[in-house]
C-alpha cells in the first residue's frame, strides 16, 4: 500500500522538459490540477453559473513561450519577438490544424519526456471549463478570487487600464451599456502603451500557475456557446459555430476583462499580438455537440 501511494504521488508531481537554445535555457513545466472528484465547481459568475465536474489533468504553468514555439515549429510568428514572452499572433487553426503546433509537439521528444510511460497522454488545448477551473486554482476555487490567484490584478496580471470606483459609479447610475461607452470615450487617465511581458513575472495562483489573468488571451478547444450548452463533464463544446473561445484577457485589456470568468469568442482563423495559448497534458476527450 505504501509503495502504491508513493508511486501515485510521484505520478502527480509536476512534469518538466528543459532545453537550451541560443537565447539560453528554457523549461516547460506542467502542474497537476486535481479533479473535482464528485464535488462540482461553479463555472461562471453570479447568477450565471453551472455545476461542472472536471477530471484531473496537467496544465502548463505558463503560456507557450516564443522559445517553445520556435523549438517545436522552427519559426516565431510573434509580433513582439522575445523568447521568454508568450508566443502571440497565432490563430486557433495554427495550433490545431494538421501539421500545426499540437501535431508537431505530440510527435516530438517533448511528449515522451513528460508522459513518463503513459502512451495515452497527449498535448491539447484546454476545454473552456478546464481553463476556468485551473485559473480559479482547481480545488481552491471556493476562494472566489476575481483574478487568477488574487483579488488584486496588480499582483497577478499584466493588463491595460484599471476599472475604477468612478467607472463602477457610472454603471450604477447609467447602466452597463452607457457606462461602457463613456469609459471608452473618456479613456484611461493617460494613453497606455502596453506589450507582452516575460512569463511568470507576476505571482502565481494557488496551484503555481502563472499568467492566467492578462498578458495574452489563450485559446480553448471549444466552439463558442451559451452557458446552458456547456458540457457538465469538463469536455469542450464542439457544436456548430465559427467562433472559438478565448479566455484570460491580455496586456491591453481593462482589468475587468482579465477576470477568471470573462468569456471571449472570435473566428478561429483570427490572430494578432494579444492571442496565445496554454498547453494541457491529458488523455484525449471527445467534444460534446
């Protein structure tokens, strides 16, 4: 019994792959996210919530860096080149298409190094519910943090303008639609020039995962859908639709867009300097329709 427990604990330790290139030494680290184990977590916010069961999985502690993308693909598409910053300017199709990033990393030595003998493990994008569960700290989700690991965006997120008490007062007086328009007309106190930052530059969340609020938005596997259609078993939604889910907010978004429950959607072939990705290592899952 003791040896079985020791083996199980070792299997749940972070998985690591290290390499060196002309820019220095780099490491991919994958943290274990324990599953809900019969106690669903509340996906969403406020009255708009859905109980979700999620099996355990590994997730990268940072977004995919430009160094890792180049190591796998042999090129760097980033609009702002820096090997230790997140790769950006990549579409969902760049990641998932035949011969794309996922195909190549799953055919590389990297998978064998981190799979540790489990031939069924694969790198893939997270489902939207997996992404949010990990961002909330997995089993620590009842902490209720607005951002991944904190209620203070400055502690954990690279973002643009701050949504202040003045903005919230406008919401109470005028409603969201008018307040949002006024916020954009008036603009932030000063014109902000933002950019991506090296990964893991802010504090991690409860599971040691960095940058799930801000820096770059991250692709999920899911086709965009409403809350009622979100699969309750942690799998991605794969029904009809041309937009794919993005989560996390980016370096030029308002801080409120970097909250763990904020949902975006955009065409799967779109790419710009704010969109990147994060890897999950897990057994393949079929998308629900």
